[in-house]
């Protein structure tokens, strides 16, 4: 059974920033080996209804501005997989959650930044799935449950967002600043709930987590977590812990 993952991808500069997270992701790719394909749920593709990339050669989208020029030169030319995209659509449709294929959409930085580190050869087919931040965590959990059969087919289900994500604080502290107490508290609550397999508590994060709206003023970066959580059948574990800029958790979670 292929594991599922949630990766806090931090800032777009992750591939060039110093710190422990980029080396960790490189090691993680080597440890996991090569899946048959990857379904990546990115916080940076937010659509009214479920959408799936269907291009056989998705472009690298540089959906950010004001960063070093070397980031814009990076490319991640992984192949797409139209057959896998159709399989995703069929599984979602069978669960009562219709999805459509977008034949032109490429891979945004929420997808290609972690994959560039994990699988730099870009030789594993990648299909991207959108989030619906206007819907709740339960919706995304059920999306994950619908996609669970992919794990038996060697497909890696990867959510990419942020365990904490308050964009208004970005740049107010240096990259290496220690974690703010309110961000650390949310990060630890998330870890404890995942490791105890308290899915209902996680779904009710707005009511149950400490400082929920300070850590996630908008829910888009947390919603990708619920897809790998839903596709899993038991507790997960935090396999990496770090912070950037004092408020951006770079936590990584794995479910086996």
C-alpha cells in the first residue's frame, strides 16, 4: 500500500533556501522510491468545483512574484497522465463528487516545488487536483476517501499546503526566526490529532484548534491535508518539523 503525504511547502524559495527541509525532502523521495504516479492536491489551485489536470505534458507555472530570478528559471517537466486523470475523475464521480478534466492547466509551485526536491529527475507522471476552499474540511476528507483505491495501484496521494499559513506575517521575521508561540501551538495540536487518528477533531479545526484563524486566515493551505488523511486508514505521523519566518510551519506528515 503506497503511503499518503501532506507536505508544508513553505515559500517558493524552498529549493534555494538554507535549512533542513529541502535536504529532508530529497531524502524522503529516495526513501519512498518511485511510485507509479502522483496525484498532487495543491493549495494553489482553488476552483469552484473539482478539477483534474489532463495534459500529457503540463507546463511549469511560476505563480508568484517578487522572488529571485533563479526561481523563474526552474522547470519541472514531469509528464502528465491522461489515463490517471480519467481514473481520478471516475473515482470521484462514483463517490458522488463530479470532477472535470482541465486539458491545459500546468503544475503550480505548490506541486512542483516539493516534487523538484523529492524527484528531481521529473520522470514520474503527475496529475494535479484542485481544492475548493469555499467548502469545508469534510468535503476534502471525502475526496481523499474516494481516491483511496489509488494507493493499491502504486499512486502517491500528496497534499501540498501549509500546517500553518498566515501570509500577512510573511517577511516580518527572518527565515531562521524561532516559531511564534501561537504557530507552534497549532502545529503541535495538528501533530497530536493526526497521530491519535482524531479525524473528527481535525475536521472541526475551526472550533477545536488553538488560534485557528490566526494560523489560517483563509483555509486554502490546510485543505490539502484532508485528502491524504481521508485516503489513509489509520493514524499518521509527523516525519519532519521545522519553521520558516517564525510563522510558516514546514511540517510533513505521512500515513502508511
